[in-house]
């Protein structure tokens, strides 16, 4: 027990396992993947610290409450409030357990970063829970779902039409029986003239008078 408490490297390793198990459980929705390892790491971390007299039951209780809140959020996903409170409670209890000073914060941040790196490596191999899908936006805006980022005017390229309103240089042209807003190459074009689409620049349809 003394070795575990006195070795900051071992303590950091236990924190990495604890953080990683929490991330895995949030991702998988409480399937038990990594939970056992996380519980063992937490038991060793808090048990050894308590035996040494470095932590109180109050600090352990805060950690347990944080874990319970996260479990409730995983099983009955709400708006994520309970998970947020749970994470804060866990961080607070761990900082207190490691001395409550700036070094404790540094150790926790480093351990968290390492856990996130490991999690990022294995994340694609893990199933996703409802809570995880709520945290991470998985849906994309695609044309199949009815989302269109911009109108494709390439279909009008090289087509001819009749000017409906005077182009000064912008105006309206009828192409294939459809009124379309266009811009001339800078020249004035009268109503009734025939024009050809010579260029498409994003949302702009550029036309030229047909001689």
C-alpha cells in the first residue's frame, strides 16, 4: 500500500485507467467494457489512500456520487446535466485526494490527456450509446436527407435563353422555360435579346449576348 501511495507514477497510472474506463462506459452505454478494470483501479486508488490516512470518507463519497450520476445518465439519457455534474464531482474528489494543490491539477490533467489519447485510438472499435450520440453529432447534412448547401447551376452552362428584364448588368433570363437570375459580363443587354451562359461562379450565372 505504501508503494502505491508514494509513487506518483503509479498514482497517475491509476488515474489514467479510471478516466479511460469512464470514457469507455459513456461511449458504450454501460455495457461493462472496461468497467471492471476502472472499479479495480478506483478501489486501489481510494483504498490505499484511505488506509494511509490521506483521504476522508467525504472525498470518497463525492467520487462515488459522481460515478452514480454518470451511471444514471448512461442508463436514462437526459440533457447531459447529470453526466456533467458527475464529471465535476469526480475531478473535484481526485484533486482533493492528491493534495488539492497545483501539482494535483497538473497530474490529473496529464492523466486525463493520456486517457483521451488511448480512447481516441480504440474509439472506432467500441459501440456507441444514446448518450454518446447525443454528445457527438453523428448525423450529416446530405442531399439524400433534404439538405442542400448550395444550388448547382452547372446545368445551365453553355445554354441559351431570352432576356426577361434588362441586364444592368444583373437581371432575369428565361432558360428552358425557367426564369433564372443572371449577370452579364458587364455590358447592358436589352429585354428580348438572346444570351448564352458562359460561366458559373458559385451562385452567379454569367451570360453573354449572342451575336
